[in-house]
C-alpha cells in the first residue's frame, strides 16, 4: 500500500521524520547524556578496550558506514573506517582481537556481508550488526547490535533506511563516546541535535517543489559530478549512487579536494556539479572548489546552510550540529534523484538490472 503516494520511493522518503523518531525512541538517557542500546551486548569495560572499528557493508549501507566511521572517530575517538564487505572478504584481512567489526545491512540478507560476518566469527572476532530487518540472517549471526527501526522498505533504492542507519551510528558513537572521552556537555549537544532531526527533515521535505523544478533542468544531463569534503564526501557518494540507480544518468563522486588532481579536466558547461557545502570548518575550502568549477564554466547546484554565491542554485537546508549535518544534507538529494528520474520517465521503484536484496555473490 502506497498510502496515497505514486511510488514506494516517494512514500519512504516522506516517512523519514517518523522513521528517525522511531530509531531514537526510548534510547536517550538525559541523566547521563548518553543512549541505551539494549541489544549491543558490549559491556563498558569491553567497550573501553576497543582499539579500532571496521565497518562492512555494500552499496548504500557501505555509504552509511562511511558516515558512521566518521561519527565514531569524532565522538568516541576510536580509529574507524568502512570498506565494502565484498572487497574485505577477498583480501585476506588481518583480523585483530582489539578490533570491533560492524556489519551494516538494511535487509540483513546481503550475501557478501553475511559471508564476511561468518568468516570473521570463525576467526574469533567480535561482530556487531546495524540492521533494519529484525531476525534476519546477519542480525542472527552477529554478537549483538543496533536495529535501525526504519520500518519496511519496498523500493529497490534505499532512502529511509540509509537515514536511519546513519542515525543508529550516531547513537552508537555517542554511546561509545560517553563511555570513553566525550564530555557530558558534548553528549548533551549531540542529544539536542538528534532531537531536532525529525522536525528539520520535515522542513527539508517542504522544499520538494523547488527541487522538482531544479530536477527538470538537470534531467537531460549525460553525466553529473558530486563533490563534498570529509563528512560531506559520503553524502556525495550516496547522492551519486541514488541518481545512477533510478535515472541511469552517469554520476561520479569525488572529494572536492581531489578535483585538481584529475577530474577538473572533465568540467565544462555540459557536466553539472552537485556540491555539499556545510557551514563548518571546511566552508572556505569548499567555496574555493566552487570557484574552480565556475572558472571552467561548470554549472553548480549546492546543498548548503546558506546561499552560495558561485552556485547557480543553492538548496538551503537547516543547520544541525556539525557531526549530524550529513544526515540532513542527503535528503534533498534523494528528492533530486527522484524527480530527475521521474522527469525521464523511469521505473522508480524497480530500476533495471537491480534487486532489492542481493543474496548471491
Ligand atoms: O540490504 P543491504 O543494506 O545489505 O543492501 C546493500 C545494497 O545492495 C543496497 O544498499 C543497494 O546499494 C541499494 N540498491 C541502494 O539504493
């Protein structure tokens, strides 16, 4: 049942304020400025001995894991990174007892992720799951984890599960941070930011008409470039994947800082750039990248917290805490991909060549 929407994708994008509310519900502990994660199975003493975190997933879940690694590193100060599960599995990785492994999967059934979890467990590693489907194979194999509570996602392309997975990582990062060196004040600051998310997502969803008009302008593009830096880079990766999956427009994502090391050669009026430009310590650096693109007559669509002078158009989104901004900045670009694909007459919920869950290698 699409509940009055034309597609499941549109329904699922619209459900995000409620979905985020659900992943937060009952988990926040204001007394200690932390969160409780019932199924984690990791006592504080063990949590203090973790020396590294390795996050494994595929596709959109891998992108959520990249943002998650950044959240963990900044809040808990534990070195963390994410890798596609399929690649990890085939490079005979060093499995180290002080590393905590986290498998991310909406369906909990993705074969490459499941196989990585099984291999890790066979080697004695501790593996947690960040999973949407309760009781799924990965949830059952893992030693514990966090359910993302996004509710059923029918559209082949992931939207609300991505958002909720990133919020679940923010909860995990806050939890680990408060066991280690994150201050009460910072804990409070993050909690207040988390509580603002549902309302701010609703505000972003109101920009749909503006985004729809923009999408009509970009719908004929042969290719598009997505750029961001540090926290903004995985947002660019995910937005570019979304556009590819449903519109079949070729898209690439690059850290903005890498442009001059190669991809700047592609910039010309026919190759538009979508830039993630948060109001954080990298704002001036991001603006410099926009200038480089403008100097080559590239068209720019910015997602930012304030109008960007060098951009042809800026989608202005509400500001949250720096750490949580990536959660919000991806949302207008879900709508952008959606309306671009719609303008091109694509089958939004069932893009060609793709399946909802990839249970083969
Ligand atoms: O169920 P999973 O999260 O494990 O799925 C992983 C990917 O197959 C999935 O995210 C895929 O990239 C989607 N089509 C993204 O929109």
